[in-house]
């Protein structure tokens, strides 16, 4: 069957106000709708015939906060809408012929111009965004290739690429990009989301340098434009629509150790004991598919895992949580209750001729739950009972593109898949109207997304007092609401190590703050040197998990003593930084800003910063320049404008400049921005252990600083009701020749017992005077008191949550 031809969208015939926030557009047989949100975000829907039912709620979009607008007829024809409020201001103009939409800011500067609208009668649609020849394009979810995706042709269709991460598409699709435009007034960012779960394509200025083409396979067009001007503004608006990642349980930020598979209780116990014996900080152990009985999801293998409850209990005593793999494929075994139940309840995807569809995957033929139905999501959530009953702490959703195969070879327990399953005849419910059925392909990119929604429901059902921890391989725009993301099956190669940095940056810019790649690489043998370099940067991934395929061993001690020590140091660094990393997750929850940021995030007007794709800002203060090449023992680092300190030696530079730093195998070049107060703690073996020093504020002078340090119980949802401890931190770099650190009153109802606070001022000459609340502190003494040595001033103070003002003279 041939595809229906595209026809340009006809001229605007009429418009009608659609109070309070928009206008309905009539374009012959085409209908459109334009709306403005109070934060200045613009939503445009266009389709042949009637607009399809609104799937926003089903996809988990946040409630639209409608602006109040009065559409008006333009002198040149067409219609315009304008809105100005405290959270945003925007004007939208619709040109009648040819039909086009322009989004402008309050000064009349065009932010986004959409042209060349065309539709086909089968629901396919396309549109183009005009672009500047020097605009750069980031985001697009999980993509290989360069950080700036200009010049690429991208496909969005979730699929398992079979360890070929250089392919496109991959497991997860987020049809969103952040554009960094160069204007006369400086750099400006905005964002565009093609909010359609059917497969789509982007021509990122590949065919024409001043045009981004977008095309979807079904469902017409649904576009959202998120004005900037800064990248942070764009992500704030994008996440106001697609949702924000709730703060994870604090343990989930520790290191996770995984393997396909730790396949018996004894093996897991041995692993846990070994990790602790070797003093390698780790918080979670993952159970891949071999914990199941015949790959029946939600079961335990009776011989290999006879007492999962006992296992969870013993692991907890040693400070480990257990994370279990859950695949969507339900073994088509009529003897098994989950399958029978699913069939009876009508929970599985069906073929066009109304049979339960099965595909080949680990358990053999397996049925796929139709997560587009809310009833099925509820049913799926219920099936998790056996996992929660034994105390599993986290769920990993794998194979949820969904992946399956055409044929397979079986060698013992091992399956060699021949990929390329055909799902063309499969149907699902329309999530906006479950009485209607749609081809699976129309909802393809939302399959894993909605599975994660169901998994989250399982936590709400069985562990309502706990913060969920879900991690997924597949997903769609907005996945961050429900799950963290890992980038699937990579290879133990230097190029995949390098790729992980760019991929995680673009995922972060696509609204997914908690993301990581398999540390050490999933398939192929990993060399000692590669593992060392990988764990160094991997320990700073937002989500840090070592995972590997069967046939190889990738625990930190498998690479010799030297590399084990490197891994230990990397993981200890993560634990030291935990208060900072956790704070970044709280920030992501509040504003959508991801922990991992490309340099241009904080330095949009610095020309060279936009080209840097092998360095990462971790929050506003840390800059990592990992070694990503074999045999390399020094590397060039670009330092953006401002003062920078070497993290481990306090060496000091003033950017912008390029420096060459020494990077022996033991060293990850890491820098701190001058004008930072970094909350840290002393290292612990797992998050639940009590650090010797629970709060060490690392002060790096060089500029003023303002921030908030947030603490809570790390595990429950009580923080939502105000059970937090929030402390404002302000640094005045040169207040009358002194350095002043103001620690605000601790706010919120999370109680912290009296403790000792250590403050370290880096790059500090021997002080003449150190005062706290205008009282002179004496050197050498215990708290309160100070010590100086090797360019560092250390102040110890009792901390009961009362405000403090520390002054050091002279200012460093
Ligand atoms: C998939 C996953 C991988 C997992 C394997 C077996 O390939 O991406 O992480 O180990 O399946 O479950």
C-alpha cells in the first residue's frame, strides 16, 4: 500500500477565539489550534479533518496553565495573540497564505518561525523551522554523533540497535531540541518539541543550512515552542510541560553494581561481601533476568533464589539495596497465572484480526501488555507484589521499546536473537480513548514510557511511603517524571566511552536529569586502562552503574590492584560529593535543570564553550575533563571565563584559556569554579552509613556565590510536606577586603541533630583574622576554631542550624 501524498496546508479561512488562551484555526479540511501558557510556552496542533483526541494527559503532560489572551485580526490578514505575565511574555502571529506561524518575544524579535506545513490524509505531517546559518542544535534525546546535531538526519523510533550505539535511532526517542541561536544581542536559546508518539524524522539543517525539517508518521502535528533566552529557561519551560524528575531516594545516587547476571543468592552474597571487604563504595546490586523462573517476569527461580526475602534482609544489613529487572514480555504460558490473567483481562496488545499478539524475547513467545490502557497499567502495577513483598528497592525496565526478534538460536540458557521483529499488524488502545484501537506503530515511542508510568504506580501501591526508583532503557519526552534512563548496550571501546559523554549531555538537555551509561561497557572485553578511565567519569555520571554482559566480569577488582584503587578513589569521590549531587537532583525537581550540563549552559556567550563536547559541567561549580583516549596521560582543557581551581591541588587559573594538564592514570582532571561553595561530606561505603563529617563546605573564592543547601531524610516523601532542611549559602568574595561566608538559618521541619561543620577555604593565604559572628576565632583550637596549612584554611564550627557569618581577613 502506497503512502498518501503530502499536500501543503491550505490558506487560513477563518479563526475563532478559544478562550481563555487561544484560537481555533480553520484551513479548509485542515484544523488547527494554537494556545499560550502563562509561562510563554506555545502549543500548536494541526491535523487533517478534526483534531485527534488530546493525548496530553495520557502521556503524563502537566496541566496546562492557560494564559488569558484576546486574539486579534492582523492588518495583513491572519490572526495574532499576545501575552505578557510575570512568568513569560510572547506574541504569536499566524500568516494566512501560505500558512505560517511566528513566535516573537516582547521586543518583537522572532524566536521561532514555522513554515511549509504539509499534511497527508493518513495522518503524516511535516513542518519546517527556519534557522540561522550559525544556529546550533542540541538535545534530541538519546543520540549518537556530535554534541551539536547540526547537519544530521535523525529518526525517532524506539528500537534495540543490537549494541550498535553509533546507529540511529536507538532505544529512546525525545523529539525535542534546544537551539542555541547567535543574534546580534548575543546567544539565545529556545526549544521545540514535536509531541507525537508516532515515529518522526528531523532534518537538522542537513538539506538546507537554514531549515530544520520535522515529519511525523501519524497523528498530525503537535508542536510546542519553549522560549528562552537561557538554556535554563528553556528546560524550565520544557519540564513545566513534560514534567520534572522527582528527587530520587538518596541511595540511588550511590554506585550500582550490575551484571547479566548475578544468577544465584550465593553469588549475590559473595559479591556483596567482596565489595565491602574491599571497601568499594556501592549502594545497589542489580538482578538481571536470570533471577526469574524461566524468564517469567515477577517470579523467583526456586533453586537459585529460594529465599529472596532473606537475601534482601542480609543485603540491607550490609547497606545494599536490590534492584530487579522487569521486562514487559509475559511468557505465553497458559499454565501461568500472570499470562492467563492478562489474557482474561484483555491486557495484551492484539493483532489486527483480534488475537493476542506474541513476540519472541527471552522467555520465548511473550505477550505485550498494552500500557496505553490505564486499566492495564493498574493490572501491571499489581503484578509487582512478589517483588515488593520481598523488599526490592528499585525496578529496571528493560526491552521496552519493545524489543523482540524474528528468530532465535538457543544454546542452553543463552539465547542468540536475530533481531527485526515485525509489529506492523499490532494494535493498542488509544490512550485518550480506550474504546478506539490504533496501530501500535502510532504509539511506538510511548510504549516504554507508559510501562514506566505503570511501574511507578507499583511503587505507589506497594511502597507508598518510599520514593520510587525506576530506571528504563526506552522512553519518550517526559520520561523523567517516571524513570531514570540508561543508554543501553554499549561496547567496551574507547569510542563508546567518548560517546557516553555527548549522549548523556544531550539526554540531559532533553529533560532527563538522571541518566548514565554502563560503566566499563556492556559487551566485549574491557581493558584495565579503559575501565580505569571509565569509572573515573562514570562515578560522576548522574546515575552511576557498572553493568556488563555474560561471559565477562567487570567488578572493580577484576583489573588488578592499581585499577581497583583508582575505582575506589572514584567511588569515594562520588560519596564525598553526594550532598552536592543530591542538591543538583533537588534543583532538577524544582526547575528542570539537569546535573550534567554542557559548557554553554553557564557560558552561552562564550564562543569556544559551545564547541566543547568532551568536558562536562556538573552543576554550576564542577568542571570535569575526563581522559577518553587510550594511552593518553595529559589533556587539553578549555576553561571558560572566570577563576578555576584544580579540585585536587588547588592550582588556580583565570579563564578563558586552554591549558594542558597532567593526567596520569590515577587522575581525572577536575576543576571547581571560583565563587563556589560546594557541600560535601566525608566518604562512606554506602549512603546509609553515617559519615564522620556530615557536612564540609568547600569554599572556592574568586567571585560571589549564592545557593541553597538542601537536606532531608533521603528516602520518604515527607519532603513534599516541608520535611526538609534548607540552608541559604552566600559568599562575598571581597567584602571590604574580607571574604565573608553567610550561612542562613536552617529552614523547614527536617530535624538534624547538632553536628560539627567544617569549612575549607581553598587558595587562602595565612589569615590575619578569622571571625564568626564578629567574634574572633582562635587558631589551632577545636570547634570553634581554625587551622591553616598549604593554602587551605579550615574552620570548625558547631552547627545547630542557627545563622552564621564567617569572615576571613585578608580576602584570598
Ligand atoms: C538487554 C539489556 C542488558 C541486559 C540484557 C539481559 O540487552 O540492555 O542490560 O543485561 O538485556 O537482560
